[in-house]
């Protein structure tokens, strides 16, 4: 009987040893799978975190874009930066208009207007322009050019009046260009809404103002011109 118990204990011990041995035998094959599983979980965690960061960035930018109201006299698509505002004291500028008397005055007026023109004529290079409405930053130069022609009795101006009928003048390319520029001036008038108050001209007793000597709050024109030249589409200036 005692031997039977010993045999049973021996068999149980052998079974336990066999199970332990099998367990130890399997463990090497399980370790690589555990490492692979951990690596997969880490990768999934990193990818998920990256996606959350990207999504949050997009939502923040969309929120900022929607929460910021359009800038007065700014660009609707935010393609042009906001420029600083500075006080401007407008004084009489004799070269802003011709004296209707001399060729020298016309040339000086032309050069004066050209001095406002940025290199590249105000045409700006825009990436992916097909995604935005058709807009161009233009300096109103051509209207001055035609103004000189029509008020100076130049050969071109005289030929327009002498050689063409009323219908032809309205349909000519040059006149359409002038009309286009006047429409730009009208838009600027209606959009800018300059509310600076001008006092009476101190050089006269009349209750009137001559449009100079008053301070206006304006965009920094030199900053605008500098930006336009840095982002110009073409290199030429003038005609």
C-alpha cells in the first residue's frame, strides 16, 4: 500500500514536471508575439494621437477664420496682409493735375502719377488662383494717361474726336478702359467712406474747404507698395 502511494506521488510529480516543461517550452514562442502586439498598440496610439492633433489644428484654424470679421478695405480671401494705419496730412500737390497750358506740366503730372505705381503695376502673383474669385490689385494709372490725352489736345485725343463717330468712340478700347477706371474710382468712393472732417480754408473767408490741410487716417501706402513689389507678377512698370 505504501508503495502504491509512492508510485502515485511519483506519477503526479512526473505529470507536474511535464506540464512545467511544456509551459517553459511554449514561452519562447509566445514572447515574440507579445512584443509584436505591444509594438502594434504603440503604433496605433501614435497614429491616433497624430490624427487628433491634425484634426484639432484644422478646427482651430477654421474657428479663427470664422470668428475674425473681414478687415475694412481688406481682401476677402486673406491673400493680402493687413497694413498699419497712419495719419496722413494731405497738402496741395501742383503735379497732381495739369495746368492745361504746357507740355512740361503734362509730363510732370504723368511722372508724378507714375511715382505712385509699384513695380509690376500692382498685379500680384497668387498661388492656386483658380480657387479664388477673380480679383486684381490695380493702381489706377490708365485713367491719368487718358485724362492727359483728352485734356491736353494731344494728337491721339484730337483724332478720337475728329475721326470717329459717337458710336465708335463708345466702343473703342481706350474709352472702355477709361470707363473701367472710373468704375474703380466709384467703388473706392463707396467703399472707403473717408469720414475725416476738413476745416475751412484759412486763406479765404468763404465757408468752404479745398481738400488739403486735414489729417486723414489711412493705410500705410509705402507698406502697400513695398508688399505689392515683393509679390509682383511681372517686373515692368508703367505702360
